[in-house]
């Protein structure tokens, strides 16, 4: 069989892959998009971002109903139909997948379902249900994403030991659930299962949850987890697991004390690993680092001139929107335009209860790097809109450069923080000052006002909270 020829082949149909394929097609390139899933969208749509947010929304309604009694609104206990919830979740994924497929068709992007394997730097072999197909390309973009990490000590071959992939299938709501890992995946899915009725015990090896987020943003999430979960254990290490009848026996160690406990199911959320194996990359000049990620330049070029890589396979923040941005940078580099993944502001959002979001420089990073900053905070207890929502557990903070008053970072914890952080991204990306933000009129009553008032806090004249005004020299001295 003669090989198919194309200008660009994209391996992987997730947010990075299909964004690259579509953008290249918009640049009038002939593109083939190869993905092994029946439904385009990658991990994000099929086994990650979208299904998890659907379940978080569904269970959020339950939590809101439970919180409504002080408002004089009383609900009976909810009746949970897992089959119907799964069907509703799948309908969302189907509609989104069909939408992506339709956009590919309209753009003239050929979609080939199968597993890709590099024969050499210019040839991709694709294993399809109809047999092998070979693609000769000018440029390839690798965007195959990542998968949940499963330490060998935990991999028992039992369906009772789950990763996020199996947990999102929502097969059952077990009575006793152990969540291993206090990152965003463990907390988000722990929240879902705790709301549905599981007694959730969460264990984390480190001394805090949500590594990477500032501690003051984590505190409200920790308070919620301690109330909603059966137990939250920090500085606890899971040593081993074993099947014990219809349960999993877990051995863990905390403060040098070893315990053995039984759980109906265990959810392992200890990170993600890039899908770089079994791609045939050894047949190319692509180089892999010690952690298994593909090494790339700021233009997302690999060591092989014909191959670019984007998304989770290149490391950094394993986020869908980062992959989509890298997709555009890679395509622009391929077509000869000037583009680079340098100083790009990538926001992080954790859809816990409350949500946590940040962008740019964090307070912890500033301290670690010895960067002089001034931190301004506005408590949501002073927000009228937060009060009407019964969500005064939030905080908005700005990380400000004292000399220039430029906003270097923004952090938010509170209801809908993920929807608010984009204003912070714009401020950091555009080099806005605190004065710029303070001078922008924000609608009242909204949670977005907290950003404006936080900037006003910096100058000492926020309307809804009191802070003694400090001069510029005093602010600079405080920053040191």
C-alpha cells in the first residue's frame, strides 16, 4: 500500500492536538489528525476535565440544597440515580465530541482513528481496524497527552483500586473510600464521592494540600475537606495495598506509626505520566528527559527537525489550556511565523469547594526566589455579593511589584474563582498596574468587584474594608 502524503500530521486528538490540527488547517495546510479514541477530545474531554466538572456541578447542586435551610428553603434528601447521572454525563461528552468532529470536517482535516507509531522521522504507521496505514509527512506534532500514574505497589489488578479514569465512570458509591493524594484530582473527585455519600479518607504525603497554591488560598479548601470528608491526614505515606475479600487492606505510616485499615475502594491520585512510550520515538531524533517528557525548545521543536511536541508530553503544567496555547505556537513556528512559549501567563484553576485559581507569580514563589513584592488582600466577608451567595469564605489577593506597582500575580479562592481569574491573567499579561485595576469600574454587586477593591486595598482606600493608608516608601519597606 502506497503511503499517504500530507504536510502536517498531528498525533493525538486532545485540546492540544485538535487545536494544532485546526489552526494548521486555518493556515491552509493539509493536515491529518490521528487519534486512537473513537471520540475526539483526548483525556480532557473523555476521561478528565469535562466529565469531572459535570459531576462536580451535579453534586454542587446537592451541596447547595443542603446549605439552603438558613435561607428558609428546605429540601428532602436527594435520590441518586447513578445510571441516569452517567447517561447525562456521557451525553455531554458525545455532544462535544461530535462538535469537534464536525469542525474537523468543515476545515478539511482528515481524521484517522488508530494508534500511531513512528517508523522514522518522516513516516508514521497507524494501526487501524482496517489494517496498517502509512503517512509520509513534512512535519509531525506529537500531542498524545498523559495518563494517571499508578505506582507498582498499588497496582493490584483489582477494580477496587481506581485511578481518575475509573472513578469518573461512577460505577458505584462505596461506603468507605480512601483517596491517596491531596492534589487537585484527589480533592475534586473526593468532593464528588463525599457528596454522593461515601465516607472519604484523604491521605497526603506532604504537610499541606494543593501543592503549588499559596497557603492562604488553600485554607478554605482544607476547612471544607475536614468538614465534608471523614478524615484528612497530612504527612501520611501509603506503604502497600492488598486485596482482602471484597475490600482493600491498606498499610500506611504517619508520624512513625504504622496502621492497617480496610476500604471498599481506593482512589489513587499521585500525579500523571506522559504517554511517550511505544510511539517509536526511538526511531527518530527526539530526545526524552529523565522524567520521560519530550525535550522541546520555546517554539516546541524537538531535537528532530521534522517533529514538534506540545501539551502534557513536554511537561510543565499539565493543563488543557496550556496545550492549546502551545498548539498555536508550534503551528506558527512551522509556518515560519515568530512565536515562542516564553513569559506566557498560564492560569491554574482547581474546582474544589471553594474553587482556587491563580496566575503569574505566587507569594510562595516570590519568597523562594527572593523577589520583593507587596501583597494586597480583600476578604470576601466584606463582599455584598459573597454574602448574598452565603459564600464569604473567599479571598482575593494581588502580588504587586513595589517600585512599579505592576501586578505580577493574582490569586483567588472562593465560589466561581475559575471564572474570575481571567481578569487576573489579562492584568498580568498586559503589565497592568494596581492603579489600572483600581480605576476600572466593576459592576455592583458582583464577585469581580473583589479584584478592584483588592487593588484599592493596596492604596489604602478600599470602600468596603478598612486599612490604614501607607505611603509608597512604607509599602516598599514592607515589601523588603
